[in-house]
């Protein structure tokens, strides 16, 4: 072997470029981050040929003096940290002093920069990292970096670049992530001389609608939660509405875009049963964390971070999210469905007209309403002669206010209704005269009721399913007695496969309230049933449930109890087509709102849809 020698800088730079600069989008990301760090309030990104010919980022930030302009393409030259300690509390996106050196070593690199007090700007041109030209030039305050012919001197890398469509998509996604994280910055993007967007206002709704489709932002729930350890701000989609979409989750730590499986999984779990099979909820989530508690110096493209203590971040993040998800009014509004279907792709970006509405980051959207507010609005608008239950008068409860306490109103209401009352009415309360109650059944299928802002439509079957599902889970998990003895036990003849499944879930069925005794080789004697099983259905309900259980097991790979709760609720719920009395409807709505998640059935379908007066007015041309 030869003797060890230090590599010249040019070689070292090119080696580190291999890690930092993987494709044109890496260049865009690094330049944009520099512009943000420079305090820019306006950033223009221009690319040609999907960044292969040109990536240019122009900002109105602080600019650089001549010395700095020379230094910035040197390796480990940075203004952002001065000691190793600074790495512990980074508040800038850059810190390694490596990006520009790496980029300049594998491209034709031009820098134009001017500080506010400088008389003129300065232009520096490099090729493969070597200075070719230096001269004063006219320039506005700020910096413009142009990177041409990326990898011109590393043909192997250039050859492995993907198609323009793919490379451009990476660039676009990367810029989009920053545009959504920095509403206070004006962003413009141009590709092959065509303007893609020019956001002049800081209106987040405008940006979200632009990237994800008209009306999209209205279908989101804004979250704003906080504890001693972290802050959580952002938007998530109402469940039951979203089809699977890729690239629709953006996580930020201290406004740095990151990828993190732990956070993704926590989000997925917080939604839990609200999601249909393998659905991924849309999320744009900003976590704020003490900078000393995260290490950002762990990934060449700064795309991953390491938490001091993974578990405690999860332990903080998950309940905040879970709580936020649980408390929100997730019912979809009419009209937004179309927006969802027409998710915008970057190909069909249209020129946009912008409103001049100015909003700060803090007041991006009014907080979404909560479940209690919706229930309250229903009670007062649909049953005007009935007083609100005392638990609701006790005080306002808001998502923010009661962060670490269980909400008394909801907890109280949960346990008020004896389960068997749904189809027998509820005599315990003062009666609203039928004329007063603004509740109707439509085609024996939907329940319509008046709420303060308009109306809500409830699907009676899935609503009841949600009620029964939660009840089943509670009964099984907490050993709640739930069985009623049958006066005349019934014998059911099962098929062999049905009997096998019966054996497998026999214990759980017992917990649920079925009192069953095997009888002969494949028969079962039903001696008791759960309270909610409809009269007359004792004979076939067991077979129906077993069938549903088998389908769920094959399709959804559900855990035993979860599966059983779903099968049970699905097969026992009142069907579409069944006529309900006013009392039954009232009781169902009350019980629905006492569930943890009234908006989505256990299979992920929406339960409640709202139509506002405003929407009606618009449809009828009144507005
Ligand atoms: N757009 C800009 N405006 C003002 N100064 C800039 C700009 N871009 C770069 N600089 C200066 O050049 C230095 C080097 O930039 P470079 O991106 O190479 O490193 P960094 O941002 O410090 O760290 P990292 O390698 O993590 O990005 C920066 O520290 C900053 O002082
Ligand atoms: Mg940088």
C-alpha cells in the first residue's frame, strides 16, 4: 500500500459533494435554506431543465461582503456556528459550512451578492470550485446563486440523474415543503421560464389550496397544542375523507423539514381506528422543541434528526395529537369532496391570482370547532324547548384549555345512557313536543337535524355502528357485565368452518355478553346475548358475526378483539331502511355524541355531514 497523504481540498469537496448533493433538488434545498437563514422575506427559485441546466435562488436577505463571498465556497466556512457548543443549540438551518463548497465543486457556480450598505454588488464565478471571475456588478440587496450544469465534471453522477419529470418532482416537493413552513416569506417559483406560483400574502389557506386543490384547506383541522416539553402546531385532515395519498405528510422540527418514522407512526396510531385499511392521513405538523434536545447533525442532507430521548418525545407528541384528533369536530362539510378528488399535481399548476390579505403565522385560521360545540349547537337548534344537560352548562371546554384533564362534559355524557334504550326511547327526560323538534328521518336512512349554522345529516346505520363498536370495546376491555339470559335458549347449527372460528373467539364472545354452550359436534346453544342484540335476531346474529369476523381477519388483519367489536357493531346496528321514531333518533344522536369519535364509523366512513346555511345560500344564489 502507498503512504497516507492528505487529500487536496478540491478532492475532499468533491467527495463530500457525493453526500450533500445527490440531485438537483439537493442544490435547491441547500440554497433555499441559506436564503432563509439570511433573513430573506422574498425568495425566488428558478430552474431550467429540471435543475440539470440551471438552479437559481435569489433572495433579499442580508447579503455578503467581499471576504465572506470568497469564503463561503470554502469547506467548513460558516457564519452560523463558531464552536462545538453551538451545535447543541442551533437555530439556523445550515451549520456545517459545507453546502456551497460541495455544490461549487461539481458545477458552474455564480454568486452575486450585496449588503444593504454596500455601494455595489459583487459577482464571483467558479468552475469546479476554482475562481474564474470576480467583478463588481449592479445588484439589489441580497444574494443570488446560480448553479449551472450540475455534475458536468462527474459524468457518472450526471448519467444517473432520473428523467426530468422525476427530478422536477423532487425539486417541487422540496420547495413546497418550505413554502408551507414559512408563510411570512413571499415565494415565487419559475420553471423553464414559466411562473408556477408567486405567493405574496402569508395566507396559509391560499397556499394549501394551491398545492392540494381548491377547498382543501377547509377540510383540515388546525391543531395548536402545547406542553412544557414541546409545542405542536399544524393541520391534519378529517378522517373518513382521504384516499391514500403519498407525500402528504410533512413533519418539521423547529421549522426544519425532517423525516421521522417514529412521528409518522405516532400520527398513524393517534388516528387509529379512524383510518380505513392502510390509509395515511394528511398532516402538516410543526413541532417546537428545545434546540438542546435534538441533534440535527446526523444526516448528510440534514433530513433526519436525533432526539435526545426518543421515547419522551413520543410520549409527549402522541397524547397531544391523540387529544387533538379526538376533540375535533371531524364532520366533513359538503362540497369539499370535490376538492379532495382533484388533488392538484404539479403538472397542472395554473397561474394564480393572489389576494392581498395579510395574516400572521399565528392567526392563520380560526380554530376548528369541537365536538361539544357541535353537540351544543344541535341541542339548542333542534330541541329548543329542552334544557342542555347540566354537564354542558358547567363551563366551556376547549381543546387548549383542558389539555391535561379529562373533559368532564364528555366523560359524564358517556356513561349516562343505558345501552338498551336506543330502540325503546328514553323516558327519563322532559319531552320536546314533536313540532318543536327539528329532527327528521329521510328515506328511513338518514337523520337530518337543524344546527345553529345550518344542518347536519347523520347516516343512521353507521352512527349506530359507532355507538355499538365503542360499547363493545369497553365491555370487553373492562369486563362490563353485558349479558341478558334468554328465556328460551336457541340452538344454532354451524358449518364446520364457522364452528372453528367460534372456538377461536369463544372467550371474547363470552366477554361481549354471549353466553354460549357447544352442543354436539358443530352446534351451539345460545343461552344469553348482549343487551344490544335486536329482538328476534338471536338465531342468526352469531353466524353473521362469524362471517364478518372471517372477512375482516382475511382483509384487514385485525387483532381479535378489534375485529370482534367491528363485526358485532356492523351486524347489530340498525339498518338503512328502518323507520325510527323521534325518540329513537334523539337517543341515537345523544349516544353518538357521547362516543369518543362520532364522525367516523369503525370502518372509516363518515357518520355526520354538515351543510351550512352559507353553503345553501350560495347554492341558491342568495350570496
Ligand atoms: N443566501 C445567502 N445570503 C447570505 N449569506 C449566505 C447565503 N448563502 C450562504 N451564505 C453564507 O455562506 C456561508 C456558507 O454557506 P453554506 O451553505 O456552505 O454553509 P452553512 O449554511 O453555514 O452550513 P450548511 O453546510 O449546513 O448549509 C453561510 O454560513 C453564510 O454565512
Ligand atoms: Mg447552508
